[in-house]
C-alpha cells in the first residue's frame, strides 16, 4: 500500500472535504480517501500510489489547489503494534 498526502488550499468546511474526496475517487477508483479541512490535508491510500499531477488536475477542476504532495509506503498498524511500540 502507498499513502499519498496532499496539502490543499480552499477547503473550509466538511462539504469541501466531501467534494475533495469525491473528486479523488472519481479520478482514481478503488482508493481510500480521507480529508480534513482544519489542517487542509487529504490522505489517499492505494495499492500502487496515484499520480500527483493527475490528482492536482482533478482537484483543480473542482476549484481546489494542491500546494504540495508527498508519498510513501503505508503499513497498517495493528492493535498489538500500537500497544507494544
């Protein structure tokens, strides 16, 4: 799994979060998306990662601007890993 993190300008409420999530899901079917308007961050989990330029283009069509992006491997933390970390 790969985790892409986007810093987004223009998210001001929970409805904005929904618009961002919907735009990413439409451009990249089968991904898991979570956005937070308070921090201006959108996290996307996928099998092989997503193209940051294509994500910025998809979000730009809805009026949001990607300020920065990063990606890296994602490892799901199990209950026991959290306990004994």
